[in-house]
C-alpha cells in the first residue's frame, strides 16, 4: 500500500493530482489524503505517529498562503528523513532550496500528465530501491543480528578495532573493517571521505572547509577527498533536480 499526501491550496490542482494518481496507480493499492494548506498537513503529520511513519510521498505546493511549502518541508525533515517530497510550483525560483530539504522532484504548473508520470514514476522506483537495499550487521552492543536499510545510514566511523554505524535512530557497533563496509555499501550513494569515515551523500547538510555536516554531526574530510566530495554532492543535487 502506497500512502500519499497532497498538500495544495488550489482545489483545481488537488483534483488534477488525484485524477493523475488514479490513472497512474490503477494497478496498485494506494491511499491518498488531501490538505488545503500547510498548517492542516503539519497538524496531522506531527501528532499522528503512525501516519508520519507510514507516509511514502507528499506532493507539496511551495507557494501557499500561511506557512509555505518550503517551511513545511523543513518541518517534515525534523520528523522524517526518508519521506519523498515532490514540490509543486508555478516558478522555478525555489529549485536551489530543494537540496536543503532533500526534495525528490519538481512539478511545474500547469502540470501535465506526461510530466507527472515521469517524476512520480521515478519516485516510486526510488522507494522500491530503498526498501530492497539493506545490510546485515552483528551489533556488538546488543549481541543481535540486525537488518539495516542503507537509506537510514547517516555515516560510518572507525572506533578502535570496530565501526560505529550511525543511523537515524541508532548507533550500531560492529566488528568489521571500514574497507569491507565500503564494499558493502552502494558506491553511488556512499563515499569514503576519510580513512576513518564513510558518509551517505544524500544526508550531507553542508560542507565547511574539511568538515561535512551530516544530520548535525561533524565528519572529517581528508584534504585529497574534499574536491571529489563536492563534485559528488553536486552530481547528487543535479540528479534530484532533473
């Protein structure tokens, strides 16, 4: 079941998006809930944990009365890092801001069905890939074997003879070399920025000198890796913006 939210203050576009979803997802099970402003969406999103955790995609208008879509997206990211955000906008001025909130795609008004299919289809592919991608680790802290979705990994760091795998909700300690962990992770999404660190490129918030900020954590970057990391981040931004 795919869970979708439409947050759009113009009824004509809410109706259009529902029409497109019904046509595109005719062979899939899905549920969709619509919100006519950012305040009503955030009220449910922040108060209803089950809804927040199970929501897959939000189609989010940027220019709304009251709280705008970009501020709604910032609030979303405080609670949920993996929710796919597809922005809807009449002007492309906000595109550069999308990286900050990890927006997946943009739909420019007036929205055509072909454009919708292109971006929404790619979004579903991303969700499927993320659900399938995981690693199995033996957590030394608990003695348990854990399946960790790679999308939830923020960064990995060496810790003595062990590794610390930092995720959205936990830090796992594993007996493994950073080289072998590097081989396990997708090289398109993960980059070894230092002999002791691997980062998830999609989770980098900013780069300051030889430090990457990842979910508020400072991760050291080797001097010879700085240029390549910036290039990899720019490649990721371009991919998101397409």
